[in-house]
């Protein structure tokens, strides 16, 4: 079984490139270019140089002693929260903007929900002196002010989107519309392992630096280069794809993923796409989609703005269908409990997204010798208002 993308851009029956006619040329150019660029020496040198000196990689693999004692196993945290801009997203934006530059593109556009991908994109555009336009639903613009201010300070134009529910899915539609109008000079930086082929594979490869590091760091710390369990949260799936990339075809490693259960699977307020979704097409890919009986997309809900996407990366749809990965729906309250637990046992305040995978730990019966690697995708600074509202309880 091969869990990586096939030549046509599919993971099993998921993936592909379902795009409007006007974008065929752009997407085909990218399909024909991305592997050549990724494998070129000049790209590798610049990408890894920036990851080291600008992002601060390698991110530590930290043995969480007190958490391990509590759950009776050996838990290592992959600290993507320590990256510049506070999460794993910067690995991807640096890579894609280098690719855009090598294709001669002179303008960058992006969509953002919580604003994390927007900030990471605006950051790298400032660094590389490229104009940047970020589409963001008006609802998100209002509830994510600090990130909007950061993007503007970095020099990006943030455009509030007024269609639909005015959230991530609407911002994505608007970014695609912009790309259709400017196909020759504009590069669209997608923030996760979603969208038409080659985006899911390209983003997974750029994030695969996470598992590349886990391999040698684990070898150094435990004497063997693979864990018994790999754990990550899934919104669109990029930090998870990076965490599992080099272990996908290694069946000794069990993969546990967390999606956002919201207020509960059957509450009508959830973002658990694997549990609730049906096969469909969203933003250019065939995957699992939260939709009603008429095929209308259902608005997802999660306490975490980074996990409330109504689709999921095709790689993860396939991992779940083939049972290579086990996917847990973790509810808002379980995630909040996990935030306070990590904060008080290890002195690390995680992002709300990352807290969802921490919330899986109590659901598993580990053995004392089990080696567990869990990716902390980001830090909790952006979620402090939410956390403080639970502090009095
Ligand atoms: C955006 C984000 C996520 C979700 O995105 P993926 O592509 O699924 O990784 C998770 N954690 C943090 C901290 C994020 O900013």
C-alpha cells in the first residue's frame, strides 16, 4: 500500500484537480514545475537556510516528563510552537513563495481564516519584497483583530469578504476568483494540504521537514528512529501531513489524528469532517466534505478558528478510509481541559488547534515502553482571550 500521491494527483479515490477552465494553465504549470524546483540544489539551499536562520529550525523534540508519568508512556512533543510566527505554517509559506519567485510570479495572494496563514504569508512577502493580498471573511476580520493588524503592519492588503457566512470558505472562493482574473502574474499560496493537485502534495513535502527532523531527533534520544505512535491535529491537514510524511508507509508506526468535534458530533455544531462528511468536491479536490442532502456545504463550528474547515486534505481522507490512521473527534471542552493540563504540567501554553490532539491522549491506553511523538502545531498567545474566559471555572 502506498499512501503518497499517485501520478494523477490522487490518494486512493481522493484528490485530483477540479478547477475552472481559466485556471488550467496555472495549475498545469505548477504541476509541471513544483517537483523540479523542490529537488533543485538552489531551492534546497535557500529553503533550508531560511528554515534554520529565520524560522529557528530544527524545532526541539522535547521529552515531556511529567505528562509521560501521568499517562504511563514516553511522550515527546515536537515543538512547532517555537517557530517564527508561532506555528508550522511558516514552513509552507517560505517554500511556496520561493517556488512562486522561481516561476517569475510578481504578486502573491492568500486566503486566511484565523489569520495564521495570512500572517505567515505576509511575513514572507515582507521578507522577499513581494506585494501580498490576503482574503479574509468579514466575520473573521472582526474576531481576529490582532492578526489583521499584524498583516497590515507587514504591508499586506487585507480584503474583507462579504459573501456567504463571511468565513474561511468564502475567503477561499474569493482568492480563487482573484487568481482567475490574474492567472499570469499571480501565485496563490494555499495554507494547508487542500486545493487542487499539486497543492496537497506540495504542502505535505514542504511540511515534511517535521518528520525528517523527528527521525534523527528520536534516534538521538531513544536509539531508534521511529515511534510507536504519531499524533497530530487536522484542520486541512498540513501539520499532520508533515508529521507523518516519512512514516506513512512504515506500518510499525500507528497514526492518531484529531479533528474538531465542536460541541459534539450530533450537536449540529461540529467540524469533524471525517466523522460527518461525505464524498464531494471542495476548492478543487475530491475529498470528504460536510454537506447536507442537497450537496450544500454545511457551516462547520469549532472553538478553534484554525480547525473549522468543512473539508479535509485528500491524503487524510484516504488515510482514514484505508484505516492507516485513526481519527478522533475531540470536543471543545476536552480541548480546553488539555490546554490547562499541558500548561500546568509542562509550562507550555499550546494553540487551541494543538490542544485537540492533546485531548486524544486520555482516550488511549498506552504501555510503559510506548514511544509517542505528538506535534504541538502552534502556541497559545493568539487564544489567550478564550483561555482567560475559562480560568475562573
Ligand atoms: C492553521 C493551524 C492548524 C490547522 O492547519 P493544518 O493545515 O491542519 O495543520 C493547526 N494548528 C495551528 C497552530 C494552526 O495555526
